[in-house]
């Protein structure tokens, strides 16, 4: 449109310039003619008159030539203009159409000699509207922007032109002259239309998308949101646009989200996706799958984020349901396994509670069993806030629970499977178990533990918010209660069987009572002898020491040696008595066994022998790792001390003991090895050395009582393990003891 205006202005300027030039030439000719006329009046001769006439004719010819040249210049300018131009008279006669007009429309001056022909062919049914515009143009004395019109070309193609017209003055015959220019804006209009369609399509896609969509400012403020996002978070558009995404993001998920955004703003990543939670307007949580990309300005500065939000709450609920289902099966399997293994009710109850805590967010869970005969209620198992306050085995009188018992026994009548209660409503229970007050727990759900209609106990779940627990979870707890009831019943049956067994064992015990009495008398005799020997032995040690200290200077060398031998023999006798007591105690003491770390056993044994190790310069190497072993710590330390003591003691003169300790495992068995560089043991003596008082060397060469390896043998027999050695004379020995890694299963 701007080009058309410029061209029209140039054409008008050209016409004006040509008009002035013609006018000036006409004035000059008139002046010349006046001069000629004056001269004609002056001269009267015939010759002068003829000459004057000739000059006038020449002047007229020059004027006509100038006008012709100017017209040609005007027509040439219009014809070669780069935009469509048409010149016509007010009566509709078209005087000129330029080349561009013809090229774009396909019409020549012969095709459209008049404006009527042009409007008929180019506008069709709309010709009346166009003609009224043209007619109104003559009413004005200035340029008119006619506006946009669709035209039909000679080939039938529809184009859109933007027209402008302006008056050019009058022709010689008095008709008014009009010049019109046009600009082909078809492609521009098409582009605009496509753009509008694209914008409309985008708006429709944005608003009607099945997922939430939003534009978000770099500071987190919502710039534009669609209706689906509003549905997901429960806010209206107006409410949401007043917030930031940080306002509605769950606190635990916000840090990860912000870290991604920081990486994106820094140019490290182009987009990111994550699963997170939004806080809805009603304060509930909704899981979403978020995909974010960044739009930058032309200067690469961040402009806004495009966020796509998909509600995945249903999928998350399904995943959680599947997880709970698998956990449910796992819990049932573990409890069933424990029941089949006839484990204690306490163990099964702890397994059950641990499984429940993996499924339900609770403050505390406990199981209490009832003994109607003893009128007691006992905490079978509990985990949570009051573990240290109400330990397993804690008992109260059954009457404390009577109100709750009656409530649970009546559940079946009301078709209920559990009861929602508050500790504050049971003052007797609160008074009997004051530990609950320290935790400020009040609300709990009680489930009956029943078998064959008989109430065996209660499972209680303490909660701060009961709305968090679902009906499916309540059903799982009810199933657990049934399994615990089976375990309790099984334990009661097992107890009865054990009672029958005890009766049989009592009869057997009566028949073997005499043998036990003999064994006890023998043990008492051994202890008595050992104890009675200590008194005179201490006297001998005391007098021998006093003799050396007080009269040593009065004794000759033989006397001093006798006194030293007396003291040394007393010490050896004391060691012998002590070893006899250890051996006797090991043979009759009840042993408690558990899983032990051999690191601790070895370290304690080395600590007890640190004096002997220092005096001998022994080097002890412990090769890691050392396996655990199932046994008794005191007995194992006693065994290791005797093996290490022998390894330090029985070496050749001038040789420093070198001892190597390691473990080897095979299946559930673990073997502890203690190898030395000592004097070794010939094969024919390797069994004898584990008997009491068996010695292969005199006490002068290698001191000792001959009971050490007997203690090793007796200790491993009491532990249910094995022992042995590998040795060659003068090549060292490798002693070993063997036991289980963990408690073996009973057949």
C-alpha cells in the first residue's frame, strides 16, 4: 500500500511538472505572438505579414511537439511502474493499463476498454459495490484508499488487491481523469490466515489437551494455564495465575525440580522429565508426570518454560496397590513359614508387626495376649514409639483390658471386624500402663486375635491420622491377626505336648537318678579335693617365699636352689589344680550358645596371653576375613588360649614362635586353624595328647600341666563341634576346631 502511495505521488508530481512546463512554454509562445502582432501593426508591408504568419505556424508546431513529448514521457512512466496502474476517465473509459497490471490479471486494454468491463470481469456479483466506490471517488478532490478487494483474473484465479485512487485533473474535453494503483496482497493475506488458523489451532490444542499445559516464567510464576491443569490441581485459572509452581509442589519433590531448572537455565540440559507431587487446593496430593522445556529470546536469554503435566495418580495407586499386594504375600509367606517351623509366638508376632509397618504409616503397633487362667494380659510383641517403655513380656491384670475385651467380643454381632478407640476413654488402661502418656498417643484401632470364636488377644495400631489407612490395609491386618491366632494356638498345643513329654522324661529321670547322684558326688569330690589342696599349697608357697626372702643369705647355693624348687613346684601345683577345676567346670557347666565373631574371641585370647607373647617375642598373624561361629564365647576363648599357649611354648631353643590364624568355610561349617613353627608331634602321639595328663616332654623342658589340650577336647565336645591337628615332628603343627556358622536346625 505504501509503495502505491509513493508511486501515485511521483506520478502526480510528474504530471504537475509537465503541466507547468507546457504552461510556461505556452506563455512564452503567447508573448512571442504578441510581439509578432505588435510588429505586424508596425510593418505594413506584404512581405512582413507573410513572414509573421510563417513564424506563428512554426511556434504552434513546436508547442504541439512539446506536448506530445510530455505525454509520451507520462505514459512511459505509468507503463513501466513496478505496481499495477490504471488510468481512466470519469465516464468509465480506460485510457491506459500498465504492463504489471496486465501480467497479474491477464487483461489488456482491449479486454477491458471501460471500467464497466473491468468490474464485470474482475468483481462479478460484487460489481455494484465496486462501482459505488468508484462513483464516490469523483465526489472527492483527493486520494482515496478504496481498501481490499478480491479480483478474478483472466485465468479464473482469485487474488486480493489493495486499491488506492487519486484525481489527475481534467482532459482537454473536460472529462475528469482518475489514476488507480493496486498492491497484490494475496500471499500476505494467505499467510495471515494460516497464522490465525495456527494460532486458533494452538489455542484449541492448549485448552482442549488431555494433559495439563502451562507457560511458566523463569521465577516460577504461572503465565498461562489450560483447563486440564486447573482440573488436576483443583484451582481456577485466576487462582492459579496468582501462584508459582513452587507454591503447589510437594516439599519433598521441590529440591529435585529446582535442580533440573538450574541445569536447564545454565544450558546443561534442554529439557527434563520427572514424577512429582502437587498439593491440590483441598490439600490432597496428586502424582503427576512433568515434562519441561525452555523457550529462549532472540538474545538467548530465558523467556518462559513450557510444561506438560499428566495426572498419573491412578497409575501410582495401581503401583502402590501392586506393591502392597506383593508385600502382603511376602508377609503371609514369612508368617506361614514361621508357623510351619513352629517358632515361638513372640517371633511370629514380631514378623507380623514388621510386615504391617512396611505397609502402613503408624506410630506404634503392639500385640497383647490373654491368659484366662492366670488372669493376665502380656505384651507379646510391640514396635514403635514405646518399644523401650512397654517391652515384650510386660504384664498387667486382665481386668484392665476388660472393657476393650467386651467391645471386641461383640464385634461379630455388629458385623464389624475392628474397633476405633481412644486411650482417654479407658482410664483403667491408661493408669495401668503410664508409658502411653509419655508418647501422647491416644487414637488406636483394635483388632481381635481370635480362634474358633475365642478371643486370644488384641492387635493395636496407634495412629495420628486414621484417614490415612485404607480398607484394603485393614483387611490385611485382619489376615495377620488370623495368622497370629494360629501361632498362639499352635504354641499352646506345643506346650501341651511338651508337658506330656516332660512326664515321660520325669519317669526316665527317676530311673537315672542314681547315676546322676554318682556323677554329682564325683564332681563334688573332684572340686573338694582341688579346693582342699589349695589351703596347704598356699602355706607351702608362703613359707617357701619367706624362706627365700628372710633367710636366703644364710643358705648355701644348694639350699637356695631347694627353696626355689619348692616355690616353683608349688606354682606348678597351683596351675594343675586350676586346670583341673577348669576342666571339671567345663564338663558340668550349662552352656548358652549364640552366633559369635571370631575376631572378638581371638582378640580376647591374645590379650590374656600378652605377657607370654611379649616374653617369647611371638609373632601372631591373623588372616582376614574371619567367619562367625555358633558357640559359647567363654568356652571358645578358653580353647583358643590353650592352643595359642601351646604354640608359644612348644618351640625349639632360640626359635621365636610364629603363629598364623585363619578360617575356612564349607557350606554351613567353619573351621578355625592355628598353625605354628614349633617342635611338631609325631603321628603316633597325636590322639594321646588330647587326654588328661598326657605329656610328651618333661616339665623341665616344656612346663605345663598336661590338661590344656584335654580342655580343648572337652570344650569342643560340649559345643557339639570337632577338633584335630596336622603335624610332623620338628616341622610345626596345625591345630583346628570346627563348628557351625549359625544355629543348626533341629530335626
